């Protein structure tokens, strides 16, 4: 039989709509594949179909997955769908098939013998790990907009590989519930916005968006200096181990962190 | 009484002095406590803890770790703040500590506060200051993040009780593994005085648990438990002594963590050793590995070490060391062995053992599957079979396996040690006896 490729948009909606359409074909799943975005090399004897993301279908798939697989597995699938790797569409789709059609159900993420599930597990873990690192390494700066009282805004810029902002926001929304804050993902031009004491939301700034440097509040520089000083003094000289430091906190995070920003400049 | 220690000093200078003075306190974890924000102030706590940064020595920075003051009436030989040292002294005010904590926390620099102190005037006076600071932070600033407070040995039990209701974790440092060691090195500290608050905190936690079962909204007492630390390598204690003490602390004092701190001779005290190769980092590392084996892998100290063999083989990790001395239990069949046995295989950790148990319900596992699951095959291959077969034929023989494992380590292809590349600790490995090594290292198959 002819192979069918469903081309989906690179988003949770895209992948979930793709899964909906794959099931709607009613042709079994052996010859149906999912692909994120266009591919350069087209295959012979294969048909390609572009699937536009559809909120209604997405919601149906999401509800079914939550109901049949449980929140835990559902969230793992969402994390895999937020991965930066292009094979995530196929991995998530095949995992859903393994769970719903082959019958591994709620325990699907444990079926690591299935290579697609193993891949999906790996992608989900990468996103989860990166989201975890970002909750640790995000650095907020206080903007000049509100030096005092209710108007103060905290701002943070990050450059993660995976789309982690949606997974990072709930943590800070709870922790800093009384603060206005924003997390900006520079690779996806995506803002997570949290107004004080309200629910958080995402804003996509669009491809052409360029972030302007915001002026910082009066005291911001002082606290940055204090933290840099603390960071320098807390290390034990006779145990110095830059390699271990780098292993625990990779350069790609350090680039966005207050305490490492100055250090780099001094060395250069 | 009023504080009169360099009152004109800037917060920056104080932070530099009192941060540096606190750096030999190892504990920096922010785990064990799980609390949501109540919408009135900032902060919450996460059960697993979060590390917010890493210092140049590669150790994590989770809490704002400071001394309230480095003024001290005691004269402990290993301590940089002992009263006979001529070092700059400083003291924070409670407000300064609160402000630093709040502003650092908002910017996500830290997970909370670690507050310790030198003994100013008396243990009671010092403990009172710590209590006041933490109380202010919790009530005036409504801080709901993590707080770790030191219990000052010798302080009034009521003050310790009060601190316990404000803090997530408390700790009293044991300093030395043996009472004689402590006497020799810290003339003003007594083992009895250290164990007393430790017991008090333990009882407080147990009572509090019962209270909370009865009254859901009862205030929490040291929700994240208590910890302690021991200095390693200042005195000639054996690993067996140190680990036995640790096991006792876990079993009899229900401690959450015991920390081990490689000795650094900060005072160049003539009665303490000068360690030529730097602090004994590799030994410290092995002790931590063994500590994990006690807490998560179901090992007992007596299985790992004995009177006759009181120290770890520094060249391989304690688990592999145990395995090669108990080869009668191996090879283990991955598809059949129970969880406890899986945990004892070198190269299989808590996570991969759990995954193996879950995944083999779907079918027999192969070596390829184990790799995906996260098993470190280069270590595990000597000890396991999949469906009755070993990965490739190897000798099940103590010397052969030890040599293969150490050879991997030597080549930098084996165990990942946290301090190889920068030189520290590596020399200790190359001292290992290498006789008859080369002809055996080729792996059959």
C-alpha cells in the first residue's frame, strides 16, 4: 500500500490535529506517518497531505488522551510535542497508537521496548529537564517602569532549545503570585505574561519582532552587584573546578544569567 | 544588648565577609518541603529542591548561605572564624538579611535563606538573633520560601523550638565522627551538647507529625527535617567509623542528610594535617556514593566495610567494590531479578531499576533496550544476563573485573568523576597498583 504522510504545523495544535486526521482516515496506522513541516526530499510512491491546525479537533484529541491515558501520560505527550526535534510528530503519533490501538493504555510511557515510545519518552524527558533547568536558572530583572509599589515588573529573557515557557510559567505564577512578571523566549519570540494576582497567558510576538532593551530600575544594578559578589565569595578556592561548574550549568544557560554576565566581560 | 561590630560597614562588604565565612558549611539543599504560595507574600517550596547557580568550585548555590556574624567566642582549630584568628569581623542586622533574601528571591537568584552564625556573646544570645531575623522574614515580609537555620548547640531548648516552627530545615553540625576527635579539634564543643538539640529537633518533628494528623492546619515544625555535617580527613578516622556514625544518625536520629566535607586547612594549624594533594575530594566522593547506597539502595554499612577492611577502594565506586566481592550473587538475569537485586547491580540506578521493572511487563528486555532505559552497560555488563546471555563472554572473576573497571576509569572512559579534568584528585588514581595489567585488559569477544 501507498505510504501517506501528514504534514503538520510545529505546535501542539498541529500534532494533535494530525493525530485526529490520522484516525479519521480509518486505514490503520501502518502506512500513515506524521511529519512536522515540509521536507526537502520527497519520497517516491508516497502521498503528502497538509493538515492545517484546528482548535476543535485539537481539543477533542486532548480530551480523549486525558480521559483514556490520564493526566500524567497526557502531560508527557505534551512535553514531547514541545520538543525541538522534528521527529517528534511521528514519535508522539506512534506512542498514541501504541496506547490507544495496541492497548498499552495508561502505562504506554513504560513500554520502552517500542522504539517510538522510547523516542517519545526521550523527547519528553529532554523538555522536562530543560524546563527544570530554566526554573532554576531564569534571572529576573526589575524594570524601571515601577520602582515602587504595585507597578513593578520583573522581566527575564531565555533561549531554550525546546518550547519550555508553558511548562515554566505555572511554577513562577505560584511562587511570585503577587508580582508582575514576564518570561521571554528569544528563540520562539514567545512571551509568558503574569499580571499580579491574575492568571498567566502566552503572547506570540511574531517572526519580525525585535526586543527593545528595557531600562532597569534604580536598585536593580545594586542587587545584581551584590549577587555577583556573593557568587564569587561562596566558591572554595582549593576546590575550584570550572569543568564541574560547566557540567552542572551549561554555557547556553550561563549566557543569560546575571552572575556570569560580568565574569565573561572581565575575562575578555 | 546592642551589636557593635563595624556598624558603618556597607551591606556589600558584610556580604563578602559573611558569605565567605559560611562557605565551608556544605548543606545547601532546599529539598524536603513542599508548600504552595498563599497569595499574601512571595515564595513556595518544591519537594525536590532547586539549585539556582553553581559556584566556581562546581558546588550548587541554592540558598543565600551566610553567617549572621563571624564574631565567635569559641576557638575551634579547623574554623576560619575562631576567636584567636585576626580576620575582619562583621555582623548583619535582621533587616539587612531580610532585604537581601527578599530581593534575591524575587529575581530567582536563590531558593531561600541559610542562616548560621558564629557564637556572639553566648549561644542563647546568638540563637535569639537568628530567631528574630527569621521571624521578621516570615511575618513582616511574608516570605514563604525555604529557610534553613542552624541550631546553636547549648542554646535554650525554647529558642530552638521557636526556630523550628519558622524554618523548613534545621541542622547541628557533628563536625567530627568521633567524640575524641571533636575534643581534640574543638575544645569548646562537646558531643553531648551537639546531640541534645539534634534529639530535641527529632522529637519535635515526630510530635509535629502527630499534631498535623489531628489538626490539619497545625503549624509545621522543620518540615524538611534536619541534617548535619562531618569533616573528612582532618583526623585519622576510617571510612568504616564515619559511615557507621552516618548510619546511626539516619537510623536513630532520623536525619534527612549527612554531609561530608573534605578538610581544608584554612588556619594552617600545626596540629592539623597539611594535605599535599589538596582536600581529599575523591574520598569525600566515595563517602557520598556510599551514603546514597545507604539511603536509596538498601545497603547496610556492614556489607560495604568491616573492621578488617575499614576503607573504601578508592579506585572503584563502593557499589562495584561490593559487587566484585560478592560474585556468587551474579550474574543477575535482568528479566527475572527482583527490584532489590536490580538495585545492587553496578551501572543500574534507582531510576533505571524502576524502568526495568515497568518495561519488562511488556516483554523480554534485550541489551539494546537496557541502553535506552539508561543502564550504564560498560559497568553493568560483567554482572548481568538478558534472556540467559551475557552481552559478550567475560570472566566472572574479581581481579579481572576490577582491572577492567579501573582501566576504563584511567582512560577517562569509565565512571564520571566530578573532578578529573582539572587535575585535582586524579593523581590519587594513578597511584593504583597496575601490575600485570596490560595482558588482561582486552575483553574477550
